């Protein structure tokens, strides 16, 4: 008998001569490399005898599924007709983004869709794409940065603090925010999220826990930021106990860091294996929520979303501590996520890839650019947009186009004109890279009502 578990060993044990053997070898090779063969055979025999006892187990659950109710892999084809959809601000959206939505609407699982006015092309679903599906989740419909979100803390402090303490606030952002792949906080903070069962039960997440711990309270590269600015509240909510007026505030934009990226990569791979699609739409491969992998992704996605929130909470806690106060109002929302939501009377999975939830009365923050205001909004619950709104202004220039056509002197001139101080930030995040946020907001008056604005003044991004 060899040292490594083989198909012959499993057949001797009584495994049927079908895909359950491949699944068992795949799972044990991936997650139990260091476990002795005899131990693996003992456990495999128990699973074979009573697979129902192992449903949902991180390693053996998928093997149990292959014995009880095997996932049927069949080549999928697109329908000839699209599911119902609505496009907001159509004249401002590039054709490629529309075509990507149209392809997604032809998936056999699609129920309805929408395109937000900040939309532009991406991978799988376009950025600004919203898609409702029946009992299936598309990892690339959620996006790589799972749970990417906005968080706004409003402080009961006068805006004069911004000018009077400008150097001090710049130093706080320099020293107490961390960006990109390498930077982490010297003093790490613990968080209750690391006690979650998902980190113990799902082998992939078990491996990622240390990385997630190190990256807590940090922000990604690209368009992620932490900034001080001025909030102007025109229509305060009653529970805020804050009158209309101008206040100091902190706005952050980031997601689930390496944790979310690794989850997206792993489950996208599984989806493409289980759901073969025509090549041009392969990134729209889905996981059935009745399968082991579909359930596991759903749990991992929700953990990543909660971890993203924990990161923002930590960022805001560190900054508030430095300025010696607490936020009186916090407004926050995901924009790369999937939710269970009723659409036309039935429960669906609504993917919002670069789109803000805008259910009736739901609060959110839609940023502009580093020199343009963001908007504090309340959702109107419009069913035609699947209760969604834009997640920002949206790009008008690609990163490559920015590098080819813009100069640092142009950016400095724009920053100076708007009295914005920038720490870090590449040319690909220039204010000119983004659409006119005023036009974007005008194109979604049916989706949200505006309660106030946030104007950036000191912006920190990755270098």
C-alpha cells in the first residue's frame, strides 16, 4: 500500500466508481496533506457509511454531497432573450458596460437586472451592475473585493478645526492609516470577528485568518481612501439628534483586503468548473446555493463583508481616538456584495457590483472624487433598480488612459483650486478620471433622496 491515498484505496473501501472518488482525492489532497493515509481511510469509511452526518463539514461535506446528491456538471447556454432590466443615465454609459449586462441578463438563472448611472465595464458583471438570480450566486457578480464599502463618521466639531489643525490632521492620516499590500499597524487590535466559526470550520478561511488579523484596520490600494472633510447636513434624520449644519467628518472606502480577494479567487475557480459557460461569459459562472460550495461561498462572503466593516470600524476608532472625540453619527454601506431579497414576490439573490443598496429608508454614502462632493442619501426603494443606486461617480478614463493623457501638474492645479490636500494617490486616481457626480446624481433622482453632502479636504490614499 502506497503512502498516498489513491482511487484504488477508495474503491476497496466501497466507494462507488464515480466522481465521488475524484472529489475525495481533491479534498483530502487540498486540505489534509499532512494527515496519515490510515487516518484518512478511517474517516473516509465513516463518511461512506453515514454521509448524512457530514453535511456542511468543511472538508468531508463536499465528499458527503458527492455520495448523496452529486453536483451535475453540464455545459450551460445563454437564453436568446434578456431578463427585464432598466438602465439609468444610459447616454452617459459606455457600450461595453451595457453589453456585459445584456449577457448577464441571458443567463438561465437571471430574473432581473439594472445598470446604475456610474456604470463602466469590469470583469463578469460591469461595475454599477445589479443582477437578481434564482437560488444561485455569481462570485464575479459580487466582485474580487468582497464587501467593499463606504463608512462616514460625523463629529460634533466645527469645520474651522480643519484649517486650524490641518498639519495635525495630515499627520494623523499619515501615521494612523495604512494602505496597500505591505503596510500594517504596529499595534494590532483584536476583534470578535476572529472568533467566528467560519474561521474554524472552512479550511480556506482557516488559512487566511492570520493574514486577516494582520490587515485589520488597513485599506487597499487603487481607489481606496481615508479622508477628512466637511459634512453639510440639509435634512437630518430624527434619530441623529444633530441639527442641520456643517460638521467635521471622516470618510473611508475600502473592502475585505486579502481575505476577500482569496475567497473570490477560490470560489470563482470552483464555479467555472461546475458551471461551464461560453468563453466570453465564463466569468459569470455561478454556484448553486443548494450545493456544498454554494453554501460555503455564501458563508465566506458574509464573513468577508463583516470583516470589511470591522476594518472600517477600526480605522474610524483609531482616528477618533487621535482627535479626542467620538462620532455622533455613522453612515455606512457595502457596494460589492450579494443579498437575499424579494423580487417580484419571490426570494432572489441580488448582486450589487459597485452599486449601493437603496431600499426604502436605507441610508448610504455615494462619493464623488477627491475634489468633488459625496452625497449622503436615503433610498427610495425603487423596484425597477432592484432597490439600488450608484456607488460613486464612476470612471470616465481607464487607469491606462489616465497615465497616457494626464500630468501631475494638472492634478496639482485641480487640487489647489478645490483646496484639497493629498497624501499619496497615483495619477490613475486623478479627479479628472471620474464622471461628473452632479450628472450621476441627477440621473438617479428616482432612486435616492439627498440628505447632505461630504466635501473632501485632506485625502490619504496608497502611494
